[in-house]
C-alpha cells in the first residue's frame, strides 16, 4: 500500500472496501509517477534553458566585443578626419573620442565637461548652427551642417557635424550624439572658388559677371521705387604704354593702387567693379543725375592728385563716361554702352576728363 494512503487511513480510522482501496492506492501510485515525470521534465528543461542562456550570454559578449573592436578600429582609422562626441541638453560634452586631438589639437579629457560653443568662432555660420542644436535638444532631426571652430593653435577649422537626439523609454531626449568631419581644406577651396567667381583676382573688386547681376537688381529696385542711379565708366589713359614701358608688375601695382583710390569714393550701397584690364565701373545708387557733374569733377581731381603723387614718372590720368538710369538706358547693356560711348568721346578729345552721355 502507498505510504501516504496508509498514514491517512490510520489517522482517520476509516474502514474501506478492498476493491475501492486498490483503486485509490493505484491512483496514488500513478500520481507519484506523473509527478516524478514532471519533475524530471522540468529539470531537463531547466538545464537546457540554463545552457542556452549561458551560450547566448557568451555569444552576446563575443558579438559585443567584436562590435566594440570594430568601432575602435573605425575611430582609429578615421582619427585624422573624424571624431565622435556626446553632449548633454546643456551642450556640455560628456564624451568625445581621442581623435579630436588629431583634428583640433585638444586632449579629449580636457574637452569633456566644456560647452561646445566655447570652440566656435564668430563667423555667421555658427549662429545658425546654435539654433539647429537647440532644435536637436527638442528632439528634431537635423541635416548635417558646417561649423567654424578654433584649433588649439588658434587656426580656424571647418567641421561638418551630424548630430542626433538620444531618447529614453519615455521618449524624452537625454543626450545628443554625433560625428564631426574635418572639411577645412574642402570648405576653404569652395569659398575661394565662390569668391573668385564674383571678384576680380587682382584687385578683389566685383567682376563683370557679378556686376551684371547687381546692376539688374538695382534696376528692378529703382523701377519699383522710382529712383535714379548713375554709372561711371572709368578707363586709365595710356595703360598699354605703361605696361610696355615699365612692365606688367608695375602695371598690376598701379591697378591695385588705383582700385584702392576709387574705393574711397564709395558710399555704403555703391558698387565698384573691374570689368577689363584697365576698365572700371562705379555705380552710384539712388542719386539724382544733376549730381553727376560734381561727383565726376571731385572723382577726377582727387584720383589725379593721389595717383600723380605715387606715379610721377608714369603721368597717369583717367577718362570717365557717365550714363544715368532710366534716361540713358533701362537695361545693363544699354547703360554700359551709353557710358562707354561717353568715355570714348573723351578719349578722342584729349583724355583726362569726363563726359556725360
């Protein structure tokens, strides 16, 4: 008889039919076997789960180590071009990769705990970057942008930075992670090309292409607001002879000095351009044509005195032709042609003077 059943019968003192007792006894035995089978199954499952967990843990650690090694190799290989960073919602660095030293000269340990704006220059592009950074802190995703920062040696460097917010389980921004790429060489080259596309390489003045665009804008503005402006076509007399006699080096120096002399006669919204070897255009914006005579006389006199003192042996003089909008033309080409015609007339009549179309 099953021990548990025997104890229960003795304790109760009950008299039970033998056939019924056999059935109950068998039920107890069957229950024990089922329990043993269940315990065995649970033990096997538990062992399998433990083994699976251990293997998974080992695999995760291996994969984690591999990922960490890959990241470290990436950081090392790109250390001359990139650095990685993390900052908090107050723009304070809480992590920055050691490669920042290769790019900006700072030790990473000295950067951590500082505000990233401490490294910004005063260039305008940084104002927009700070505004975008504030949006990132609010959880917005922003396109990569260019910032201007100081190298430790005080050189100016340009970085393309790509930052993105990191959220907690509640969807709140907890920090900002990002990557910065050194694009100093590329950026400065692009800026130089952009500058040269709109400026004369020798004098730094507006070139012909940019002049056309600016005059078209002035024409549209003058048309809307019923304003006048004047265009002075200025040409150095006998410049070819000066080049041939004294050499191109002296001729280039004269052109630069002459440009600087013309700049002194500009007001805030006026334009000065070099459109050819010895040809310059000065645009006086928002001015009455009645003022042209006095402006030209003053221009001719002052330039003549200043250049004459610097180049006594060259006998430098200028011829000036003047056109006015809208009287002498309503397009860029018409105004330039009118001023050129007036200037050419002065050339034919002795040079060193000015003429109004």
